[in-house]
C-alpha cells in the first residue's frame, strides 16, 4: 500500500511559478513510476508529466513541455512538479499517482495504468 499526499498548490498569476510536491509513504517508493495528472472542471483527467522509477526517463504532455519539470528524490520518497510560465489554462486540480514498475523506460500515460492516487491539490492561475 502506498499513500500519496500532495502539497504546494495555490494561486499564481499568469507567467508565475509553483512547485508541487507529493510525499509517498512506504519503503518501496523507488520501485514506482510516478505521474502528475490534472483535471479541470468539466474535463477529463489528463497526464501532465510522468517519470520512471529511477528518474532516468520522463515524459511531458505537449501542453506543458518546456514549462514544467518533473523530478523525484527517492531518498525522500517525494516527487516534484516545477511549474513555470503558468497560464490560466493550467488551472486544475493536480493529482500525483504511483504505478509499480521497475521497467527502466516505463512512464504511464493513462490514469487507468496507475495503482495509487493522492487527494489532489488545487492550482489556480489568474490572468
């Protein structure tokens, strides 16, 4: 069992930055690929970024590429999402998710691939 707790959301102006953190419980965090998803009102949950269990491979949605950076610290059992150059369309609830996988290249793209989810943190970007 893995429990995930997100933090770092809030209100930002367009062009600003926020850093999300997701702290995981359990001693096997390093065996999990991690993803940051987001869901805006009336829209489906979508992947923003994902990172492999080792941190060696990452994936970004086109909408965030060049602005967001996903990283992980396995010693701290924490995954981060640095969000720069924020846009109003980035407004959403952001969720972190964990998928057990020790495939070096695996970065899950779809919500259904993930085993565990956090409760989410609201990010609001004003214009």
